[in-house]
C-alpha cells in the first residue's frame, strides 16, 4: 500500500501486503530522503527478502527530515534512518539519537564510507550534475555548458533552474562544494553572479531535471540520478558533470537508539548491504560504495567513469556539516527569493 503526498514531498510506504499473511510479523518505521521511485523498488525487494517484517517508510526531503527527527527527539517515532545525507547525519544533535551497530557486510566498505563509532554507514551516494535539454539548446542557439562557470554567462539568463539548499540536500551539496573550492569570499561572489541567471530555486533536487526534460527550462542543476533516469526514459537530456567542483554527498544509514524493535531494524540495515540491494543500487545510483558493484549500462552510456574519484570534488564532509547552518543563513540573507 503506497500513500503519496507530493505537495509535502513525503512518501509513506507500508508494504504489509494483503495477500501475504505472516504470523507474528515485526514492524519497523524507516525515515529516508531517498527518491520515491527507488524507495518503491528497494522496499518491494526487501519485503521479498524479509517477508516477516512490515516495513513502513516515511520519505521527506533532506532539508525537512532533520527538523522532523529533532522535533521528535524526546519521543522518536522511527527505528531506522536510511539513505540520508551524511552531512546531516553527523550533526551531533542527530548522532546522539543513534546507537552503534556493525551491520553485516559493513567490513567491505572503505573507511571513508562508515563512521569510526559505527553509528552510520553509507552504501550509496549522489552527485551534482546538469540536466541539459539538447533540443532547447538547439532552439535557443545556446552552446552546451560544461561547468558552473559557464552558467554565469548572460546568454543562459532565465534558462537555469537550481534546487534551494535550505530544503534540498542536492542544492546544499552544490553550493557547499563551490564554496569549498573557491573559498568563502570568492565563493559567495560567484553564487551571486550565478543567481543572476537562475530562473527559480526548487524545493527538491530532482525537480530542476524534470523541468529541463519537459522543456520548461534548458538547464536543470540537479543530480546524476535524475539525469540518468531521464536519459533512460528517452528524454532529450545530456548529463553534464561540471568540471569545476562536482560536489557529491553520501547517503548514510543508522539505527535509532530508541527503537523498540531493534532486531528487525538491524536485519533491515543488514539487508541494505546485501547482494539484492546492491544490484538495485546500480540501477539508480551514480555512486555505490560497495566494492564489486557493477556500473549500470545507463551510467556507462552517459559517460560516467567507473572510477568516480576522477571527476568528483574532494568534499570535506565534516566542514560541510559544521558550516551548514551559517551557509544557509547567508544564502537566505543574500540570495534566497
């Protein structure tokens, strides 16, 4: 059973299928910021692999999930945090709500994709990418942009859409990487220059790509997942990974210390590192941290290298997390509209 409330960017998935009756079934509640399409696919497979667990999922955007968890901190309502921006997960106020758990398979992950205190691990990640509508460029007689710097050219004025970093994790990783690459003074000057060409800032990270693929705007500053999905579905989209500061984010998962059903919550976290989960990740993710995960055909055809480290900006996640509040305050003061 899937109940969707798109205006609130939330998705509640309760896959206790009527056709399946399992005696003494456990029940867990999972909070996530993963995209709706992938959640449905993952949970359907998880239900097959864990038929005795009822998996209820609440989906919120990255920016909305943190306030939800903190608002419930005195009485947490979820058992698991799944696929949420690591820059949000390492917030001390969030970290204190998590309990260390060494999930099965986590030993395979390189050290940078898991916390030393075992409170989180990241099986997947997402990266910034431009969704460029090639038909729109042709109609408008515009060249293909290859960098963030290109997007400050006045010829693109009103043809670029970007996510709001306050509500969107994708939006935040984009400006955080730019600020880290340029330094604060030059970085804010650059964002101000870029703002002159931005038609609008959207609430979600995938929305700019959807707007571009429908021809509403020529360019959507979005994430690689949305670009790959659009290409696979036949839209006239070219994915461009900015050659200057291609930011990325890890999607972390962890166990809530308050969980009243920890055994089933742990089994679900184990599942997120399983073979079946890994196979699904390659259909949706540009970044899969599990060694040996094959690259998807769509990713290959779109031009993504197998070694993503060759194109990604080396994000300092601790700095990104530490500076988050200050960056968003400054963005609201100087750029938000």
